[in-house]
C-alpha cells in the first residue's frame, strides 16, 4: 500500500508541476505580447516625432513588430519545441 501511495504522490506532483509550468508559460507569452504591442506603439510615436510620414512609420513599425509576434504565437513555440526535441534525439 505504501508503494501505491508513493506512486500516486509522484503522479500528483508531476501533474501539478506541469500545470504550474503551463500557467507560467502562458503568462510569459501574454506578457511578451503586451510588451511587443507597447514597444511598437512607442516606436511608432518616435518615428512620427522624427518627421516620418504616417504610412511609412506604420510600415516600419510593422516590420519591427512582426518577427516578435510570430515568435510569440503558440503554434510557433510548439513548432520550435518539436524541432528542438528532434535535434536532441539525433545527437
């Protein structure tokens, strides 16, 4: 009976730890996306103050923010993790 209890404890700890990591990862992604949005807005305003026309400032800002947005998409992160896992199994 002691072994079954130990196994149940290990499983409960694993599931709880996994949920905690998932929540922290989700929060980090959300926070990162907010920072990208805030940084883009600031960058756009600086470009406008520097005399860059609105349309060009918008294009420059989009070029600045797009790679970060793509990186912070859940699908991109899953794909990156799968690629990293595939690379580690080769070695």
